[in-house]
C-alpha cells in the first residue's frame, strides 16, 4: 500500500537531500510552493533562487512575449522553464559536483474578488534525475476548486511540493506518480493534463497517465492527440466547434470509420460555421473500459493505438452521461458541440430522460442535454428484423414526449447522419472481436480499416494469437445500440 506523507515531510526530505538544488519561479498566486521549503527549515540546501514577476512588463522583459498576451498558458510556462534552466546552466553547472539541478515554475490565476475567474494554472518541473544528465520535463494544468483566494493559493503550494517530491521519489510507477499529486488535496484541485518528457520517464506512456488521472479522480476528462501526446482543451478546443464520437472501439471497424467520416463532413458543412475551426475527437469512458470486466490496461492501449492510427484525437472521460462532458467543455467557450451516437442509443437516451424525469423536470432535463449550441447526430442502423434503415424520423419514442421529440427534430438539435454506407451496417464489432480472439484469419480483416490488421497482429490485440480456448464477447447488457463503435 502506498505511504502518504504530509506536505511538511515531503518538503523537509527534499531539503535534507543535498543533491537536489534549484530555482522556484512563481507567477500569479504568490510564492506558495517555495514557502513550504522555507518554513520546514534547511532550505539553503535546496533553494538557489526564488522569484515572482507579478507585473506583466517585468514578466515580459524576463521571459519574452509571444504576441498573445496570455500569461496563464502552457507557452508562458515553457518560457519560464527555458529561461530559468538556462541561468542554472550558465551560473551553477560545474560549481556543485554531484548535484541534480531543477527548476520549478508555475503561472496561476487564482479566483478573484468578483469571481469572474474560477482559478486555474500551469505548473511544471524541469530536473535532472542524476548529476550531469539531460533535463526532464513534467507539465500539468490544474483547476482550483476551493471557493476563496487564500485556500486556492494554499492548494497550489501543496500541489507544487507534491510534484517536486514525485519527480524524485515516485517515478517508478506511473500510477503512483499520478496518485501522489493529490496527497493532502482531496476535492481541492482538478488536474486535467499531465505531460512528461525525458529519460527519467522513458517507460511512461502519456495515454496511461490520462487514464490514471481519470481513474483516480484527478479529472473527469483527459485528452491526447494522434501522436499519443497529452494535450489540454484550452490549447486544442478553445472557441472551436467540436464533434465527439463516443464508443468502446473494440475494435473500430469500417462502419465506425464511416460514422466518423459522414457525420464530421456533415458537421463541418452546417450553415454559419467555419469548417477549419472544426475538431473531431473519439471518446472512451471509464464505464466502457470497465464494461467487460476489471480494467485491462493492455486492452485500453490496444483500443487507443488503433484510434491514434486512424489519426484521431482521443478523450478519456469519467462522464457516464453526455451532460458531464458538456459541462466540462463549456469552460472552453466551444462554439458548438456535435455528439454522434447510434440511432438505437438515441432512442435509449430519450427513454431514459423520460423515465427519470416524470416528476415535472422533463423539460429541464431535455433542455440541459439539448441546449442551444449542441446537436446530436444519429447514425442510422438496420432494423433488427430485416434490412430496412432505421432513422430518426421513424424512431419510436414514448407517446407522452412525441411532441418534444418532434420539436428537437424541427429545430435541428437532432440530425440524421446522411448517406451512410448501407453495405457496412451488417458489420458488428462484437462479432469481429470474437473472430480476432478465435483466430479466424481473413474473416475479420475485411471488416476493419486497412491500417488496423497489421497493428492487431503485431500487438496481439484483443486476444489475437492466443492459445486458450475460444471465447465469446460478453453481450449480456444488451447495448447493441453502440454497435457501430
């Protein structure tokens, strides 16, 4: 079981290690991290310099400008790390043999008096893991959840100590590294991006960091791009139009690809929006990762490997319903949000809203999901009894809300995905999955995008090449509505 140390213990242990020495540069919420190291004593063995450039002119003269005037940003944090580590190289390298040098930096905007700023920031660490080694980087984005400025500053101080300690004492396990960041901070901060770089993290995978962040409740949403690099919504989605396709992607088939392509093309061509500002992402929820049993890390990596191979940005979330995802994205001023679901999943969603809100909250419940800038794109399915196409106009819904459903159709808050490739609709992912696991070469390969079968074979994904007895995919929950994902 992981031992949890108090903040003071962590700071003192670092101070007493005469091989760790460096700089603290903190902007926006005071020198809260450095203060911990001063207060516990023996700080002279750790701190070469502390500074805090509150004034923007001073900050620009020290760290330069990028023309965007964004002082709480990933780019500003990199400038701080670059500048301060260069000074260490110029002034200290060689003067202290056997020393692991570091720079800790943060640029934070705490909650203001008028509460127009909620509190968020970027925190980073550049450090040597042994004397003379090339530096390593850790960057993360944090949202502060406390309701007043003093408490938020205090939380940043604790988080900074946790990060510095983790870089030197909790790197052996990715999961432990992530968990340790919240020591002493339960429900006080949300960390929704962590990115690592360097030899000290050569065995780390940013996709795993994203998953552990969601699993251990550091955040409800984490994102990585097609290159498997962690990214943040503020840098990728701010004021963009976003289409999200949710599924289990086990595996993503040709019909999955068709759903992506047809819905996104339709989304980009909606009147009044700029196609170049549109972004497409695939979402896997923790519910989907746990749907087939205990969390299987290889299975998770296999799924994301294929999504990245298809050129997709991936969201890992703990948003069991669409409303949580909508709430998260609302902080980034999304111009509009498109959500792609199967037509049967849409039917189940409508019925769930109806059954759970017969107490008079029906209009409110539907209003929360189908708000002004959100459109649900329903990908068609084949009728279970024959080969006729099921679309949104003929979809059976409870009679008591048929008027409301019709309104959502008329206002184009529910839209049919047009021109699906009907020949692909007979591809059922769970059957493809069974064929892969049972070694039926050839039968499953034709159901997948051409880039995926070599990946499955090389990585032995989804049980490919297994020596055990044949198995069947667990379909007991009856969620065939997501058959195309």
